[in-house]
C-alpha cells in the first residue's frame, strides 16, 4: 500500500495514486469475512492525511466532502476496533506489569472476550460495517469525479497542506504541555502525529537523510500514543463494567494501568518535542529548498 513520492515532477498524479491505494485497501478489508477493521481504519487515516497534504489541489468544498467521507467511514467502524484495542492492551500488559496482577488481567481478558462476542455486525443496511463500506464507495466516486489537480508547480503544491499539518501538530503538542493529564489532548496529538507520519513517509524520498529519521521518530511517537489511547479505552471500560466484588483488586489494577499510561505519555512528549523542535514553516521551507525552490511558502488557505 505504501506509495512514496518518487516522481517530484508529477506530484498530482502520484498523490492521486497514493490516495486511491489505501481507499481501495479499506474497501477490500471491509469486504472480508470477518472484516479487517484495523486494516481498514489504518488505510482510511492514511488517505485522509494525504488529502490534507493536497489541500491546494481541490476546491475547498470538494476536499471537505472527500475528507468527511473518509472520516465517517472510520467512525462507523470504530466500535469494533475499540473492542479489539482493549483486548490487545491487556495482552501487552502481561509482560509490562508485576506478576501479582496476572490473575486480575486474566479475569479482565475473559470478560472482554465474552463482551466482544456480541459485537459482531449483522450484515444489513444499518450495521456499522455496511455504513463504513458505503462511505468508502462514495469516497472512491468522489476521487473519480474530482481528482486532485495542479500543474506546473512541482512539490511546491504540497506546501499549504504540509504547513497546515505541521501547525496543527505543534498546536496539539502545546495543548498537551498545558494539560499533561488530559486524555483528549493526548488523543488529538496522536491524530496529528499520524497525519504527519503519513505525509512524511510519502515525502521521504525527497530528502531521505532527514525525512527518514522523522518517519522513524513519528512511528515511535504514534506507537506510544496508540498504546496510551488503548489503555484509556481499557480504563473507561473497567470503570463501567466493574463488579461490586471486584472493587479492591480492580482499584489496584487501575492504578497500575494509569502509571503505565503516564509513562507512555512522558515518552511521547519527549519525542514530540524533538519532532516539532523547529517552527512548522522552517520545516516546509527546508523541504522546498531541497527541491531547488527558493520561492516563499504559499499561504495556507483556511
């Protein structure tokens, strides 16, 4: 699925292919039995990030409609993925916390597995997987009717989108600094880091010595924030599902999970601070300078 910027002289053509590929992967993943929701959502996030990168290549209304279709497809499928994420979080914790919590984790795993048995979608017009597939199909039609356009500007055409993505990431990082225990602030940083990761991976061949390092660091950042987000989903579920007889050991386990999540957040903050160490506009100018461009960075449309 990975398609990188190997034709700097034809960025519009390459971006279209880079968006079409994950959209197709998402549709195929949703058509599987059972659907591969994780693969579908990962592909949809990549496609949305690349649409944001190409913000100068569409009329604003067309770009927003395409982005909203991709967003809504991911949201429809999110419930099933949240169940999987909680179980994966428990599996990871087995090797991360003290053995004395092994029994509590086993009980938690069994309850999550039992709860997941009732989440399989019924294939009709109202189930979330069908709704997600419909949104993906609409996104494919939109790409066909309104492909990205822009000729004669080379990689400079990416400047507005790349600047916007970098600025939103820097803003999300600042919010985490101001609210270090706010789960919503960390979740927003995770989304913005994923956007940056996808576009940096796409642009990496334009400046591999630098962008390759950025891609690696962004991968680590999204992994840490992803694990922390899974722990938040798990903690929320525990709070709702706790049985009265479980109060003591559940409280102790919850405290440990919060400590593990705090450690992930601390690592993520350190990584994000390095990634956004320079102002976003400086990063965009550096990428354009590599391509032999000395023109000012285009203004970012609102």
